[in-house]
C-alpha cells in the first residue's frame, strides 16, 4: 500500500537569497559557494530566493544576471526559485496576524524627527494610529537574545537597548527585509542560514520576530566579507565587478581559495562544485569578519 506519510523534512535546508540591487559580484559568489557546499556536504537541500521587495532599489537586468550566473556557475537549486515580489499579500497577512495579537503598531515618526538617534524610543507605541500610510513597527522586549554563530561565536543583543521597536513595513508600503526573510525562511523550511558577516547584527531581530511568530530557531554561519583595495566590502554601491559567466571555473577556484578550502581542478563548474563539496571543511573557513585581500 502506498504510504500516506509526508516525506521526512531534510535535516538541512539552506538557501542563497540575493537582492537584485546590482549584478552578482565576487562577494556574492563566496556566499553562494559556501551555502551550496555546506548544504550539499550534509546531504541537504539548497534553495534560491530573490529578495526583491525593495522595488525602487532594483537595478535593471540584475535579476536576469543573477539567474544566468546561478546556472553558469553550476549551482543546482533543489526547488523552483521564488521571488519575494510575488508574495507581498502573504507578508501583509502576517502583519495582520501580528496586529491582531498587538505585536505591531503604526508609527508616524519620520527620519527627520528621529534625527541621528539610532535607538527608537517607542514614541508612537501607545498612540493607536491608523495603519494607513504609516510605518509599521514590531515591539521588542527588554531581553537578551543570543545565538552561537558557527564561525563568529556567541553574539547577544538586547533589542530594547540596542535598537528599539523596529520597522517591518515602511511608510511607502515596502515590506522590510526583516519581515520577508523571516517569513520565507520559515515557509521554505530553511534550517541553516549561511550569509555575509554584514548581516550578523540583523540576526537577533530576525530571531525575535521568529519567536513572536512561533517559528523554530535556525543555525547561522556568517562568512567573512571580501574587501576591495580601499578596505570597503565588495558591494554594488562600491562598483564591485559583475561576475562573468564564462569566467566561472576561475572564479570558483578563487572563491574556494578565499574560503581556505582545498584546491579544486579546473573543470566544468558542476564538476568543480562536486569536488568542492566532497572536500568541504568548515573548520578551514577564516573566522574573522573580513578577508583582507584586494578583491574586485
Ligand atoms: N538579500 C540579502 C542580501 O542580498 C541577503 C539576505 C540573507 O541572506 O538573509 O544581502
């Protein structure tokens, strides 16, 4: 008789979640390679999600560039790629659930009113403002939130002291990254997050929101960032060079070298990744927050 049971959830589901705010660059490749090899070396799944909720920041054709690089560099996602801009109703629904449970409130404070004060004092918490055309903030509590990063060690933050209630939806209606990332990590069944160390201090915010929503905890690994010759992290703003699909084998070698993995032979990208997975060794990845070399 065929089994009616659901297949068991894999113990490892990882993901690569680029934002199409510019073409993929060498720093993004390091994240893609590490998240892929880490998942596959543990017989896990690897998913791709395009984080495109911030529509004004979308860079023309970068979505296409990301998709063609994923293919050209030999990555094989285990499910169809999802796009967050197709899921806005879903995030809105979660916001409404949070509203019903009194976890969020509308805030009329503008950036100008808040000035340089990075910690939000909760001015609008008790004003009961209507939700229309206002920013929506999540309440935080006075509690230390800690996690053990697989590379960066233990990190703690008291969100009340370090940040205050934070924005889940902007006044212009854009769903904030923090909300979309937590909801999608949950709905995609993600168990392990491997991403750049620039996102390390977002983690407690995401853990807090996940806790409020009753979602399980995830494992985190924050990778050291590739820096350019001026000591800045490679980014679209710093004009990092776009990856070129035909350079995939050489770039893969360089990315694995940056992660201090054993060398792989020049071959097709698929075969190179296979070799990298077989040799994958987390213990060799540098623990610091930055890779000092002059990358482009
Ligand atoms: N979309 C984010 C970025 O491109 C990454 C989000 C994440 O990995 O949590 O920087």
